[in-house]
C-alpha cells in the first residue's frame, strides 16, 4: 500500500470469516478478525457476484492482500454488512498490495 494512504488506516473494522450455513440457510461465522482500514463513503457502481450493477455506498481499503471469501461479512461502526464485491491490487514488491472491499 502507498505510504500516503497507509497513514489513513484509522478505522478499526472486523471481518467475519464465513464458516458454513446452518440448516435454515443462515450464515455461520468464525470469530471476528479485527484490522485497520481506510473507510470511504462514496457512491460507486460495481458488479456483484451475479454480474448485476449495484451501488456501493461504503468502501474499505486495507493494507495487504486479505484472504476474503465472497460469503464473509464485515462489521463497521457496529453495523454488519455483506460483501458486494472486492478487489486485490498487487504492490510493487512481492506479497504487498491493497485490498478494496465494496459494501
């Protein structure tokens, strides 16, 4: 991640790693994993997993390439959000980069 952006990772958020679905179809998660992120609240048009255009009103920028499953969810300011889409951008050195999550 660019050092100019890294110093803006001021928001502690939590990733809820998806474990399985119960008999009712509800998601079951492993314990939450906290990390620091830059929270942007802009309107962006993204493609969801079905290929439909959806408006994302909240984006999270994280340092590194987070191991995200498309069924994971995130907790931001006490509110739980499903993932609309996410992207990984490689850094200049091996093993570095940025993860952007669209909620």
